[in-house]
């Protein structure tokens, strides 16, 4: 009986460690996404923000063109960030 209890306790401890690591990774990812969201909000045009707010109020999911537009914005912003941090023109 002690062997079973010992084995279960070991298995539970292992699972707890795995879950702690997953929580840590999710917290980091959440923080990164919140920063990205803030950046996108500052760079989005008022028309884009109004359109997004309207979609939220009507409860309709973002259209595929909206999703593609967001992806395009993200792709355009990401290359711009390292260039703006550089010491001079890189392109």
C-alpha cells in the first residue's frame, strides 16, 4: 500500500511541475500578446478601431478579410521595429 501511495505522490508531483511550467509559459505568452495588442491599438487607424468596436457590439466574428488585415498589419509592424531600433537605414 505504501508503494502505491508513494508512486501516486511521485506522479502527482511530476504533474504539478509540468503544470507550473505550462502556467509560466502561458503567463509569458499572455504578457507578450497584451503588449502586441497595445501596440496594434496605438497603430490602428480610428476607422479600423470603429469597425472592430462595431463587430464586437453586433457579436459577429471578425471576417476573414479583417483577420488578414490584422495579420498584414502585424507583419508590416514587426519588420519595422528592428529597423527603427537600428543605428541607421538598413534597407
